C-alpha cells in the first residue's frame, strides 16, 4: 500500500532522469511518495492493476512469478537506482509478475498517469523508456535461452556471476554482497532446491566457491565463468 507521506526525492534519482526539465522534475516531486518495505513484504502482486512506477532507492527487490506447482521463478533482481513495475501499464494489462523486498528497502513510487503525461510532452523521456524496455527485453531473451538450455551447473554459475555484477562484493573482494537462501538461488537458476544444494556442494568441493551459511565467497572466478560459459 502506498503511504501518503511525501518526501523530497533524492538527487540520485534525478541523475537517471537528466532528460527532464526542472519543471517536469518538480511535477514528479509533488506527485511521488517514498515508502519503506520490510524484508519479504510485497510491493506489488501478480494480477494487480499497474497504477505506479517504482524506483528502488535503497535495498534489494526480487521480481518473481508463480510457476507450475506453485514454485516461484525469480525473473530478475532490482538494485538501486533501477525503475521497475511499469511495463504492464504500457502494455494495457495487469501485472504478470510480483515484486517483494528481499531486504528492508526504500522505494520511490510515481503514479503512471503522471509518467504517461510527461512522456507525451517530452520525446526524450519517451526514448529513455524505449531504451530501458529494449534493454530489459534483450536481457530477458538471453536469460530464457540460458535457463532452458544450460546444464544446472552452468545455470547456477551464471546466477552467482549475475549477483556479483548486480550487487558487488563485500570488503574482502570475494564474498557476494547479498545473502540468498538455497531456495532463492534455485528459483533464480530455474532448478529445484535440492539440485541447487548439490551443485553448490560440488562447487565447494572443486574449490570454486566457499559457503558460510547464506554467504557465498567466490574463490576461483575464472573457473566459475568457464562453468557458466560452457553451460
């Protein structure tokens, strides 16, 4: 649910929206709200009407879809500062996915009616969304092929490298800066939880990674990339 509290939108948000005029930015500031979501709290649900666009300001968000047998498939992970939850509005359909906070997260929520009005008045903003949607489509196409054609070792290796690229490392330069459960890793890699556990154990035995609870430390990135590439 959207809070009624309005805040000054952080400057970092506007670095992405350099195509806007100051007047257009003021319109967004006046119509946007900032909301905090607790860990695992739903941000939007599959089947909802897409009334808002979201921008993650702090934290981590998972976009997922319920599959066969009720098992979830994580479609992608959102990092600051990324926009999400707007595609369905442009497609004139309800949400096909759901979004939830992976950890405590702060989200800027913007009414899509405001976004559409600005797009109609600013062709540069329209091109911004065309580029964003085109980039997301390319990533989705590549992931579809990888998640259906790669062996489970390649899929899991790719997921670990994806998390590294998305969220970076801790101060040691090796530990992923995100702690996923085995189930989450499985859902991100299109495999069962038991297969994810076995494959992680194999990677540990091969000295490719090390595990400490939910922490994953990449020991041999070159070999991990080779496993991902060969599939």
